[in-house]
């Protein structure tokens, strides 16, 4: 069968469960454990994204390539830092050499161009050499690196000095109720001197991201909160190489890659 860009369309709510199944079959388990896609309830969240009903960011885009029987691939993109960011691009197993990924990437480029962005960008694990070479062939270049850092919950200790509580009790209840309902809860903490985001995921994971003006160790000092501190892992994303005092379970290097809109 010959596949073409005419088979690409906007995702519909009925695609959500198929996209979730595609993720689970395509990504390694240790990748999904830190994402909302480890939750069976994330299909409901995908439906809300597609319907523009999340209340988070209604500029997110999901496009799928499908035949009459199934979804063969999809991508998820959104605006980030004035560019068009490719959050996920996934091809169904067995279709890797059918140019499904290439068609989806071209569609992502066309869409970003039509929406007026000046560049495309994405993150890719340094260990994924096949993907890195593929993006380079398609005009991307590495522009920076960061690290995903994973800690066991045993690194949580009572702080040596008093710190302001992260949440009031009523806010904490709301956050935990939301996690119970949709499988995760995302919280933005914007204080006078620092900013970061927390994501609680299916009662197991504390994921931290977008830290500004605060160190990893300082964030860990805030965490002796009984309802949160018993979780299994802590993941910090988009951080430089860690030189702090806590012991890491593991770290993963991530490359940021960029392609200017006028590159062909």
C-alpha cells in the first residue's frame, strides 16, 4: 500500500484509546512510567485535549495518519518558547520503514509554517541515535542538552531549616482529588523568587519540570509532605547535569534539536 499525506487528519475523540494503545506498544516501559500515559485514565485526558477542553493549553495539536482499519502513526505538537514544539511522533510497530514518520514530520512542518512560527524544535534522548540521525537528515541540529534526573523517595529528608509550605491543605486535597479523577494533576508554583511545576501521576510519581531560580536540592527540601513524600520516584526534567548532595537512581541526557522554518 502507498501511504500519503492525504491520509493525515486531525485526531478525533474516538482516536484517544487507539493513540494510548499505540504509545504503550511503541515506547519502552521505563519511558512511560514518568508520563501521564502510564495511566489508563489518560485516554480521557487525550479526548479533552482533542476537544480543546483541558483548561491547560488549548493550542495543543494532535494529528494522525490512519487507514480504514487503524491509526498507523500520530504526532502531538504545541507552541513552546515562540517555536512549534514536537512533543511526540510515533509510528506503529511494523510500519517504521513505510515512511509514516516522514509524512507526519512533513505535516508538522507545514502546519508550523502555516501558523507563522519561525522555528521547529524537539527533545530526544541522547541514547536514541537512530532518531537523532533521522532528525539531522531532516534539517535539525543539536542546540543544547539537559538531563532527566531520577531519585528514590529515600532522598526526602526533613529540611534543616523551616521553609514555606508548598500547599495549603485545601489546595492539596484539590490536587489529590484531581489525580484520582484523571490519573494526574499538574501544579504551577510561581513564587516571588522561583518557579517550577509539579505533576502527580497515578499515586506513584512526583515529576518536576521547568525549574527557574531554584536548585534541585532546594526543591527536595520542600517535600516532606506526608501525602506526597511516600511516592516511589522523583523526576526532574530540563536540568543541567546534577552535582548536588543527593544520590541519583539514574540520569538521562536529552538533546534539544532545532530547525529554522526557512530550512528545506
